[in-house]
C-alpha cells in the first residue's frame, strides 16, 4: 500500500457557461476547440480543462492542455514532451519510464494527467474533474510516480457550481501498488534491476 497527499483546488463555474460550451457557442469555446467533433462534445468534454487552464494562466503559469504524453515511447505530442523533459533531469525520466514499464507488466494502469502547468520557477501536473467525476486509480498512480520520481507535485482541480469562491483542501489517497514502489527514490533506478 502506498499513500499520496496532494492539493485539491475547487474552482467555481457557471452552469450556463458549461451549457454554452456543449452547444459550441463561439463566445465561450476557443476557436481551435470548435473544430473538434468527437463523441464527448455534448457532454462538455474539454470544458473543465479549459477552465483550469484559464485559472492557472491568471496566476502567471503556462499550460499544456492534453498536449503531452509521457507514457508512450512515440507520441504525436513530441514537441510538448520535449519541453517537459527539458525541465526534468534525464536520470529521473529513465527511472520513471522503467517504473511505468514494470508496473504495466505487473498489471497496473497509469494515465497521463490533463494538464502540465509551468513557469520559470515551478512546474506540476493537474487532473481536472467536475460534477460527479472522481479521480481514478490510474490517474493517482501517475501522480504518485511524479512525486516519488520527479519530486513533482500534482494537483486535483475540481469545478463546482455550488460555491462562488476558490478554495483549497489537502487530500490523501491510498493506492494498491507493489511494495517495491516505496523504494523508488529520486535518482535511484537500481531498485528496478532487482524486479
């Protein structure tokens, strides 16, 4: 059993704005998103990530919104991946990739988060949820590995139409991961040799 603690940021949203997003109102939906025509459009796909991106940009951050993939060896997001990798020590990247491969072999699932948020001084990952949507274990697995290997925090952004103020909470999650995962430290890929 492994445990992770992270910040949950609760951001208000207006239900009318979400409805405008679902109907693809160009006053709400960014032009590059209007071109997307996937099955989740009517369910508000992308709205939460867009609201979280706006929030972080207002606080001086840059944001990659679903434009990266640190889990695949080949990715259509290679230029965004390279930007992220330039901020993380290469030995940590190797440890991360080896750990992910080993966990997948053992039957564990891991998912990329929604956002990579960064400035000149700081960077972190963020997963975005709204309404009844909750964190899934593969998403928390990524958050745990990012903390354990990269030394990078992850945040949960939850959109609420009940409260009009931004609030934060500290969340603790227990994960069912193999016992050797606790031995993975910053700069310590040698633990994987014994697996």
